[in-house]
C-alpha cells in the first residue's frame, strides 16, 4: 500500500514532468491551442518519441517502487517521498543510471519535434541543467547510502546515455 508521502511524490512528478514542462513548452512556443502540425512527419516522429519516453519513465518508476522500495522524488537533497532502500542495477537501471530522466528527456524531445520552435528548446535545456544538478546531488547520496556497490555500478553504467561508461 502506498503512503500519502509516496502519493505526493508521484503526483508531483506527474504535474511537473508529464504535464507542466510540456505545457510550458507549448506556452512559450506561441502555438495556438489546439495545434496540429501541418507536417505528418513531425507527428510520426513526435508521438512515438513521447510514448517511448513516457513508457521508459513509468517502467523505471514501477521498478524503483518494487525493487528499490522507494520513490524517485528527492528534490535537491530534500526528501519529498520515501527514498529507495535498495540499489537498483537491473531492469531499466541496466540501460543507464537514470532511465527515468532519460525517459523524460525522450518524452520532451517528442514535444520539441511536435512544437518545432526555439523557445521550447530553451525550456528543455534549462530543465536538463537543473535535473543534471539534481542528479549530481542524488549521486552523492547514493554513494553515501550504497558505498562501493554504487561506485562499481557508476563506473560501468552511464548517467543518461545507454552503453556509455560512467564516471
């Protein structure tokens, strides 16, 4: 059973990453609502990217809940929801150390393709910088919590890029 604190973490993630960032991208793009691109190719590229990204994020969250026994939402060192209790290195975490954020980035790229405007790209880049700062903070916590096991995982697994060796 999920606790209230768990639910808040999931709700915040939904509001910020699935709804909020794309809504901000749309707003700054200047595109009317509703908007459908004239190019079918943009839709053909954008929709699968968004779906794949969202699916990767959801898989990562479910895996984190089941295996890590916690929730991902830890904002700049402030526990918003219960932190994971187990180091996850399998499932989606075999792909990269942050498959949930990789999924968010792929989802956002789908939106960037759909909107095809410079201002949403600026939103995406700001989001990427802020999330990378957050990830670095989280990595310090993981090193403290899981020690050598995390350092070994970090060495063999890239932060965001599948197949890249970590540092």
